[in-house]
């Protein structure tokens, strides 16, 4: 089997990207010198926490939001799972998602439906985007708790007009929350989350030259996370 190092051209960056040289250099430095628990009180731990804050601040500035609305997680899969299972509280209200969502959204919604939650699926138009007429019909006939629509589909290239979708949702019911899986959109075009109006946005760093196992969750209303996993201590906002 041919070694990875011998492959001359790699053309699957939509699936994952090679970590950048700067990321790899930082990883070596951090593993050697910045390995402390960032939530501890001693000075070296504070240095680690400061480095994390710098990354969070850079993302917040790029997205036009406050860094207090951002949380590091193990990836977009965890972030999407949290939004769909913990991020909305309206009892007996419906969860809506599109027919083209990533499995970390679609499969969670299917599981919720199989265990008794109300679910509806928005159809797509002939360009692979969310059919806005289908969405408006659902919103006008159903009490909806959460709408989840990906920003950009990595398989078809279809880009959903998230700002318009948010406008339709909020016009129907201002308390309905909107989540967008931004994994494939992240880094491909400028994205001001306040302008989009989303309540939740999720990304994964390995799509943009970062490391696998790192995701970011944006929560418009701030981070008050009910845990998916129990037993770990610390500030989930970190």
C-alpha cells in the first residue's frame, strides 16, 4: 500500500485538510510546554487558558460576535448533537431539519423521532437548497422548537440562504431557534453570525487546516450548556 507521504496530489480537502505548518508547530510547543489543565489556578495553567482565549477571540472577531458565546468541543458532531438534544426546551414542539443534513444532524433527528419527538423534514429545490415554500408551510402549520439547516452542502455545493431562512422562522415565531451546521462553509467565505441571525452555529477545525478533534459551538444567548457527558469538571465555555 502506497504511503501517504508518496501521494503527490491530494484533492479531498472538503473531507479534511492537512494541518497547517503553523498548527503543527504550535502543537509541538503546546504538548511540551502548555500541557496543563487550563482551568487550574497556577500561573502555567493561566498561560494555557490565555492561549485558548486568543484563538477564541480571533474567531469571535471574524464572526462579529463576543467570545463569551463560543465554546470549544471535540468536533462538530458533538456540537450538533448538543444543539439538537439539549439546546431547545419547548415541550411537544417540532424539530425541523432539511433532507440534506450531515449524519451528525440527520441521524440525531431520526433518533429523536424514533423515541417520540415530533419531527418534520424540509424538502429541497431543484438546486439542492432548502425549499423555502416547504419551510414556510411547516412553520405556518406546526409549533416548531428548532430548525436546523446546513449552510453549505459539501456533496452538492448548494448554499442555503441562512439569513433569509432565519427571517422566515423568526417572522413565524420569534422563540423558534435556528441552528446551522457551518462545517463546510467555514473558511470558504466571510460569515458574520450576527448578520445571519442564527441562534447556534457549529464548525470543525480539521476542515480549515486545524487538528481533528476540535470543534466550535456558537450560542447566541450565551453558554449555559447542559452536559452530554457527565463526570468531567471545568468550564464548558473554555
